[in-house]
């Protein structure tokens, strides 16, 4: 299964990441989290999961309510457990996963983290370069539900879209999942166009 490093500090793992050229995978858990326990008991010990993660990542595990875990939770905005965090050697988020999952999905999550065309960091670069399209934003938020810039991006996306784009199935999914305030223009738009 996954061999979690004995590094007790993220800074040690970052130094190791620089020298080995590997991303850091962090299992962000809490002691009371049932899905976290499921991963630890049933998924992390599987051979194929361990083979993949041990060869591609420096693997760490931190309780987000104790010690350095509290610092990590605050720094990276961890709000749900388990959060599966992938960092580069500079300590920047490369990819993120939330919740428990089966072995094959966890391996796919790791493959996406390694893919510089599909991971969260690459999507953020597309957005910063001006791509505020509905499909790009949907991809970004489906991966990064708790993104700090979610509301700003939703507004920019909505303002840039024409009526046909605003009424597409992807737009409906985007706003149904991520617009929670009835006062927001997106909510009011869908309300007035509900037919």
C-alpha cells in the first residue's frame, strides 16, 4: 500500500520534493472522519494504489486538527475531509481531490495531478490567461469545489456568456452546483428563464 513518509514537517517534504523531482501527496484527514478511515483501512493499503503513489509521489498524512495539520488546513483552505492535496516543490497546489473514493479513482486522481494539461494548476493558468468559458470553469470547480475565487469567476463567466451559453446544460450544472445566493444575478437569471 501507500508508504507515508516519516517527515513530520511539510518543509522537510518540500526539500525532498526539490531534490527528487516528485510531487507531494497529502492525505488531509481528521480523527472523526468516517470517509477518511475508509481510505486508510480499505484503499491506501491496496497494492496497486501503493505501487502508483509510492513511485510518483512523496506521501504525507496530517490530522488537520492537530499540530502542523492546523497550519496546512489554514494555508490551503481545507474545508472538507478527506482532502487529497497534491503540491509541487514550491508548496503550490497542483491538484486536489475531495472525499473518499475507490482505488481506481484514486489512481486516476494521481494521474490527473501529474498531467500538466488537466490538473487544477493548469486550469488556473487557462483562467488567468483569459479563458472564463463555462466548460473551463465547470472543470475547475468540479475539481476544486471550495476555490476561494469561485464567486468572482462565476460572475465573470456569467457576464461574458451570451444567452445561448447561459442557458446551456453545462451552465445550468455550473450554477445549480455553485450559486447558493438567491440575490446573485445568475440565480435571478435562471429564475426568470426557468421555462
